[in-house]
């Protein structure tokens, strides 16, 4: 009888503790509905900010403009557009963005793997709906950076107008 009682105690106490623990945990800080709302809010806005290569290159030379590369740090270090700054997309926070982009008025130019063709090692394409430009644009907008422009075309890696730097660049 005592053995049965001990077994019941061993079973019921963890179950009771789990139930109490679950009750104490707050809801996560994930809000998919708000993500959908902001994505819908910027739908037309983003379309107006897709720019061809010529405009992208022109903007790169102007004051108060940065080129932002949000790929992994390893990919960035190996090869990126010359002059681009790096913030890994997964590191986006209010503070980290403010440390690199000092004003929300700064013009931010973004590009990703899906904008560069012919270099599958350094710019491996992602599935089109999963291209990094999309969440980057949404997140920058959500953090209050509204002066964002996105490269709208697929540029051959050998296009002489593109200049690269990094450890893999000769």
C-alpha cells in the first residue's frame, strides 16, 4: 500500500508543479496579427520604394544615405557591396539599429542575395517569397525607419557598375 502511495506522490507532484508553472508564465511577446497588419500597411508604400539599379547606385553616392546588408555576418565579411554596413537581421533591436543608423531620416538602401545573380557561393538565392529584403523592409519600417529603398532588379554579378569588397574579393 505504501508503495502505491509513493508512486502516486511521484506522479502527482510533478503534474501539479507543471500545472502551476504553466499558470505563472506570461504570454509570449509574439504578435502575428500585428505583423500581418504592418505588412499590409506598407504594401503600397513598399511598391513606391522599389528602385532600379541606376537609382540605387545614384542614391549610394548621396549624403545621409547608407547601404544596409542584413545577411549573416559570415556572408557579409566574405563579399558585400562596397561601402555597405552590416547588421545581421536576427540582431535587429531598437538599440542595435540606433547604434548603426543614427537618424531615422537616413536614407537606407537594402539588397539581398536575391538581387545578385551568378554567384551562388556568396549570394545564394532564397525562395522568392522568403527573400531577406521583405522582412528587412517590414522590420525597418516597424522600428520607425521609413526612408528605405529596395533594389528591385536582379543584377548579374559581373555587372561592372557593382563594386564589392570582403575577404573573398580579389
